[in-house]
C-alpha cells in the first residue's frame, strides 16, 4: 500500500496490533516488565556491555512495547539543581506575562518552557553540564538514533487540578493534519518514528494521582496510527485501556514517538508535576525547535575546560547535547570536506578546542568562521 487514507483506519485493526505482549525473556537487562513496559535499574545497566544494552533498547522501542523506563537514571541532587532553574524560568515567564501553551492540552492547564535546553545552558552552564553529562540519556539516544543526534527540551508542569493532554502521536507526522499526513506515502509514515526519540525526566515523585504520562504499549506498530489518533473511537479506546506508571524523581522514560500517549490529569492537591520533556532528533531529520547552538557552545566552553580532565566520556555527552554534531547542510564551495567525506562540525570544533586548550575567545572566532563558511552569500 503506497497511500494511507484516514477512512482506512479502523479500531479492530489496532486491536489486532495490541494483541502483542511484552515477553520478559526478550529483555534480560530489565528488572521487571510492568504493565507491558520493561523497567531498568540504572545502577545495574551501567555495569553491562553498552552495545548489548542499546540493542535491547532498540528492540523494545521498535518491535517491543515502544517504551522503556530507566529507574534512577538521574541523580536527585542534579535534578533538584535543574528544577530550581526551571522554576525560575517559569517565574520569569509569569512575571513577563508570556506563559507558554501546549500542543495537546487546554490553555492554562500547565506551565510550559519552550527551548529549555538553550535557556538552561545560558542561565546556568554548570548545572547544564552536570545534567546533560548523563550517560544513560546518551546511551538511549544512540540506541535509537545513532551519533550526531540533536537534543531539544521543553519543561512541562501540570499543576494540581490541571487537565492532561488528549491522546496523540508526536513529531514529525504527529504534528501534521490528517490531510497533510495522508499526502506522505506509507514508507514515510514508517520513517517518521525513527527520526525522533521522545523522552521525559521526572523532576519530582509522580504517583499515579499526579498524572504521569499515559501510554498504549505496542500502538506504535499500527501503520495508520498517524491518521487514526484523532478519531473518537481510538481516543475512547486509549482512555479505557492505557497504562500509567508512577515515577520517582530522577527516573527517565524513553519512547517511540509513534506510541499513542498523553500527559495525564493531575488529581492531586499539592503536587506540581514537573517533567523535562526531551525531544531528541536524528542527524538526518529536522528538530522541532530552533536552538542557537553556537551561543550554547560558547557559553558552556569555560565550564567544559574546567571539567575536561575529570570524565572525558561525560564531557562528550554534554557536547552532544549542545553543539551541532552533523556536518550538513553546508556550502561545499567554502566548507570543503578536506581529508574526509564531510566537513568539520561544531562539535568537532569544541572537541578540538578542548583537546588543544584554546582560550575562550578563540573558540568563538572559530565557530563564527565556521558559520561564515556555511553561508551562500557569495553566490
């Protein structure tokens, strides 16, 4: 089938897909499978062969339930420090009267900070470096997307009494109307889900009453899902049959963007449920948000210089989360791939600067020159 049509989406076809079950034997690194979802202990998987763990993650996200939970992925101290900065951003927005909305929830139901990645890097570069040095974030991103991925981040707070989202799929095709999505051939519908990895880091304890995200395991495997989720019968089935896992502060969830999901309603009276939503893009796709990665790299560089001898692997995770790691698109008249097939990337420049201990100003100059080489204003 080359073309998919909204009228061809029928709930019984989804139900056949949802007959799949998550077999614990397929996920030996997981501590337990709960409500069809493999749960991993962060301390344990850090001791395992990373390539084998990544292979298991990739199976879970593709052929499995489409979701994994990493318990204790982030230390509580660094989460608390980052939460402090996120709350300050929200306070700034509220004072300025620029509170942000949401794609799939009613206005005012939550507090949202768009481009929290860049804002955190500029506001608190030391905190950013500690947070995004996280090895399991990098492990999961590479498992699904490979190297040169791009991180973006949005903070979402569902306040006590706040309503959650409606069921949906995510970026890319999940952010298109049915008419636009149907214009893309079926193989692009399959491609869309491997261009992005969705993630969320719990910045507080999230019991079920606080409304942690609702998921429909295995639903990402339904071919017409991008054309189906708006139909009432699919939404009704989701409401009746979703799963909802409580999370502790520092837990991380990663899931296939084609998985049917929605943020839950907060039925608590005193839990301001905060999550850092991670949308991690393949080098071969386009991220949803514009991010000034030169600005981030220059701001973070003095911090990275002080940390470069402590843990080179953690340092590379910070670079991957901030600088552009892919060489294209560029102007090949001026930015030629001398000595290889691809020109130098922003991330390459940052790594070179750290290896050669460049002064701060030299990196700024090198990145500015790198940007000029990529422009076409000489045509």
